[in-house]
């Protein structure tokens, strides 16, 4: 029996997708509004590079979600930036192949 191909290329792709779906299902925004915003981001990104549905696609997805959360007041853009920086610091301090943990950023 062959193992099915993963739907997402990276775990964070699945996580940001699931978070967006959860926010929609909990009534934080309509899917139509989300789709319009995401489509605008894809069009803007598509002007400078071809999107393949992988890393570039989900980078655009994350960008859209971050801006959307800030514009709707669901998250402060400074808090989002600080959290992103903490994750980056943790990632850079984590040995290759080891799981990245946010508490590693304090190192």
C-alpha cells in the first residue's frame, strides 16, 4: 500500500490554514472577505514571482492573515511581529532536525 502524499508541504502550512479556518468558523470573519483579501495578496505577489501552491503560497496566506488580524483588531501588529521574531530566534538556535520550541528563543 502506498502512502498518500501530504496535502501540505510543511507543518506550518497546515497550522496557518487550520487557524484561518477556525477563525472563520468562530465568526471572526466571513470566508468571502478572507478569499478577497487573500486573492489580492496572491495577485500582488504574482506580479513579481510565480506562486507554486507551496512555500510562496503559504507565505502569502500568512501575510494576509497577519494584516487581516491587525486590521480587524484581533491581534496587535507589534505583538505579531514580536512573536514572529521569537520564533525566528528559536529556529536559528535549534540544531538541524530537532523540534523548534518557542522557549528556545530565550536561550
